[in-house]
C-alpha cells in the first residue's frame, strides 16, 4: 500500500507541474548590438598567432646554434616577424571579432553600482562574436610564452649562473711546463725583465679560457705578494691569467716604466676597457672596471731549468660573474 500511495502522489505532482507555465525571465536589453560569429576571422587570428609562435621559436633556435651565416640578420628577421604577426592578430581581433559601439560622447565615470554592472556587461557582450575563446586563448598564450622566451634567451649570454663548473677547471696542474706559441718550453734564464711573454700549458688545448698566461720577471725586492705566495715567483718570475676579470678580454699590454722617478710602477693593462692590474701585489686592480684581482699561477723551476706550474690559480679565471666569484680554480 505504501508503494502504491507513493506512485499516486508522484503522478499527481507530475500532471500539475506540466500544466503550470514556468515564469519567463525578462531579457535585458543589450548595451552592445549583437554580432554574428566569424569563424574565418578566428582561423586567421589562430594562424597569425601560430606563425608568431614559430618565428619566436626560430629566434631561439638561431640564437642557440650560433654558427649560421648572417645570423644577426636572421635573428632580427625572426623577432620582427613574430612581433608583426602578433600585431596583425590584434588588428584582426579588434576589427572582426570584437563588437563595437559608436557613441557621440564619453561614458560617464562609474559612480553607482548600476553603472559598474553596465560596464561589466559591456565587456562581456563585446566578445559574443568569438566562438573559439579557449582555442584563441591557448594560441595567444603560446605566442606570448614563445615571444617572452625569445626575449629572455639572450640574457644567457650575460654570463653563467647555474653551470659555472667549466670556468673553475683549468689545464694547469703542478709540474705542467710552460711553452710558447710554437710549443717550445720556457726556460727560467730566458725570461728577461721589462718584457712580458705569453705562455700556454704543454700538451693542453690553448682554446680553453684558463690556458693563456702572462709571464714577466721583476726584481724580487719589488714584490709584495699576498700572504702564502712567498714561493710563487722563483727568481722574480711571475705568471698570471691572460684573461681580464672584467669582460673576458685578452690582456695584451704591459706597462714597464722607463723612468721610475716619473712613471708609475709595472702593470698589466687590458686594451678593451683599460682595467689595470699590479703584478707586484698579486694582480690587484689599480684602475678600471675589473671586479676581481687577476688570478696568479704559482711557478717552479724543474731540474732542467724549465718553468712549470706549481699548482692551480689563486682564483677563478675569467670575467667576474656572480657564479665565478664563489669558488676558486682547480685543475
């Protein structure tokens, strides 16, 4: 009986509910006139955003390869096309996908909740013509992300931040002989005063940033090396990295005073930005933008009279990037 009674009540409710008319919600008058969808314009916008994404990715690829002919022109072309495609997509969206309204006077400033609501409706109704909102949003996001990555990629060239291990390793180790450009080992008795020499590690690549050295001979009485480097300059012969600690340029100038009473003391000078280093005090910076002292390499003279490395550099070789400052050089 209880089941029959439930079925009867359900039937009565169903009949009466069909007979009653649902109240209609009055439609609000639109602020912006309705506009029809434009699938073709949406496809054009998607194609332009896709082209912008590909151009931005091409910029990253060209920059990463770094061995293409006319690379600068290709980079400019890729980035310029990416920006042009994005601009074209914005123009098509504004002209074909956004409903516009012409007014003879400006909107009054919103001062009441009703006006704020009207502005919200205005924004919502302006995009009614767009039928692929999610797809267009995805395309715009991909183009924006690719362009942002393309703009950030060149910042990698400002210096290593995470992977700086390669800058700490040098080919120098205790016992490795110093050789000239022809591979002939340097003898200690061949190093003359008032002259600087360029030396390389025997049997190692000269292309490594830690390979080239500046070698000079000074009067041992002039040396004021830091504590712990008393034996680093046998017979007054000193060796320093040839790579400037400012921007990684090669130091090619040596200032040797002809008239000590009037001229400054000996110094290495980088010709690019004029960073100047004092070899008598351990390569300290005495002028210019360099942020660190020039790394010094300890020397020793072997049984045959040849100059050899007595260990590793006093500091990391190369420009003064943040990651390089934190550690010392190692073989």
